[in-house]
C-alpha cells in the first residue's frame, strides 16, 4: 500500500528534517506539511526536508490562495523542485476558514466569494507561468500582464487541490494531478461520498487522479493510550464540535444526542470537560487509532472506499506510529 505522512506546522524545522529522513528510510511515499497563518512557514519546511532527503516526495498540504499570489507560488515551487530534484508536490486550497478572515479576507458566503472560481484562476496562472511563455491573464481575482518566469522549471510539478466542496472536488479532478479529500477527520462513509465527487470529474477528463486523504493517526501498544492522545488533541475536539457533519457519523451510530454533552461543554469554553465527553465511538470511526494491526485494517477500509494515497497524520507516540505504519507500506 502506498502511504504518506502529514504533519501540522508545530514541529521544529530541524525536527521536521529528521522525520522526513526517517520516513524516507521507512519507505513512505511522501511527507506533507500543513500551512498555517500563525505557525512556521511551509516553504521553509519543504526546503529543510528536501535538503535532508534524496528520494521521498514532499508536498504542501496546503498553501492557500490568499497569502501567496499564484505567480509567487509558481516560482517558489519551481525553485523547490530544483532544490529537491523534482520531488515536490504543490498542494493548494482556498484557505482556512477560521483564520483567513483574521487577515481581512472573506470565504463565506460562497456566492459572493466564489471559491471555485478563485481556485480555477489560481491553477490557470500557475500552469501558465510554468509553461515558460509570456503570461497575460485577466481574471476576477488575479491579473498578470507581460510576465515570463526567468528560469525553466526543471520537472513537472504535480498539483493537488484540497477542498470540502463537492463542486470543487469534481472540478479538481479535471485539472489537477490529485485531490486532497480531508484535512484529517472523516469516516470511511464520508470519504466515499467525496470520492464520488472526484469520480464525476475523472469521468469528464477520462482518467483517474490521485485521491489523497489526511487521516489523524495515533498508535500505541496500549489502545487506550492511543485513543487518549486523540481525546487530548485540541484539533480533534474542535473539529468534532464545530466542523464534522452529523451525516458522516450517523451510519456508525454516533448521534447528535450522544455528542450534545460534549458540544455544550465546548460552547461554555470548558475544553477539558469537552475532551472528557468525546464518545469513544467517534474516535474510532474518525481516526486511525489503536494498535498497528488495527491501523492496517482501517487503512484498507479507506482504500476500499477509493482513497489511493492515505496521508497518516501521527500524534501521540509518533515514532511508534511511524514504525507500525511502515509495515503496511508497499507497492
């Protein structure tokens, strides 16, 4: 099974380089790094990891379409491709809806902000710059006139588009090399619904793209410790309280009623109590957690639903998690 690793930008730069080197030795396909407006810069991460490795692919998971102009993204990733000798993936998305408004940009309402149009223009400009010809582009969001990249992109750079929107997921399959289906939390049932969106785009294009999906992963010889790391992870309780849709949990018996005490504690600002009240079943169906053998079965479950590149996001016992996951890495 082809398997990748993904991380939040909370690692030290030197630590990320060591992890990428270790991931390469363990046989992982790629390492991906989230971008955040208030954490370390993803391009610096990718540069450090590229300098510490020789074969493994490296990707942004993802840059947003607000803080980097597509021309800047094109030249930056062409430079990263040169540094890594053709091993970089450009992952992009509209942007983080909790943080983009903090810099004065709107994502909602989508009728006004038109995220699909923004992503389409972004990809168009990036590809035009990489082609090396003079770029003339007048879009709704981006404008480029009489610009030519001053060096040649040495290798084709795969583009991955991340989105939770059915329309954008379908569109991404028509223009990108891959689609990132989840920022870390989704059930197998919910993932299948996203894959169906991608398949509509693939049918129009006439070929399949990579279907990547982040999966929050916590492994430990003691399954209770593995689940405890998830329970204590702020991102999980936030997502479960604010983002994860009830429809993806319903097939697994996780009801609004069972989540209500947790959500009420969250709304009161009592985060420790909200974490304590997370149903065990929600951890099981939204994450890959437990022992290594159980993780292998869970990854196969997502593969059966159409995921071709699981991106495991290790938390808790990270070294053990990487070691155990490496057992399922293969062709």
